[in-house]
C-alpha cells in the first residue's frame, strides 16, 4: 500500500524536446499514478520552476536546443530549484564522460533511453523513489 501512496503523491517533471517521447513517457507515468508536468525545453522548464512548480522527480533529456540538459542542471541548481528533487537523466548520451558529468552535477540516476522501455523507466523511478523514502 505504501508504494501506491508514494506513486499517487509523487509528481514527475519530464523535460525533453522530443514531442513523441514526452507524450509517451507522460502517459506511462500518469497510468502509473504519478502527477505529471512536461516541458519541451530547458527554458520552459526553468520558467515553470521559477513560477513555483516543485516536482518530486525530474526526468531530463540532455540533448536539447538552446540550453542542454547539463546547462539546465547547472542553472537550476544555482537558483536552488532542485533542493530535495530526485534528478534522473533520461538520455541517449551514454558515454562514460557524460555519466560522470551527470554524477558531478548531482544526478540521482542515469538512464540510457535505448536500454529501457518506458515501463522500465517508470519502474526505475519508483525504485529510486522507494530507496529515498
């Protein structure tokens, strides 16, 4: 029962410039009982955070126009938007340097899109959330 409460009370913020993937992940998380907010760019995501949106989990693509996911992380951290937020990178950038850069920026997990189905991504986020509680 506690797992269901965790899901129902958790809000996930999906940031990706790929409309198809954004819609697909949003649907998967909604069906799993999460509250879902989306942003199609780093700028849009920063704007929502500045406006007071405070997610439990942030899923972030790294390859986006204007502001990359890494740049977004640096800006959001500097402005204090990620305090207490579980940050999970969801990207196809899987080089060791990218993963290490994510770790230096304090991400909680790093998921390579090509290696996980959307359902597995939801399971992984649930697992990371459970470990945090």
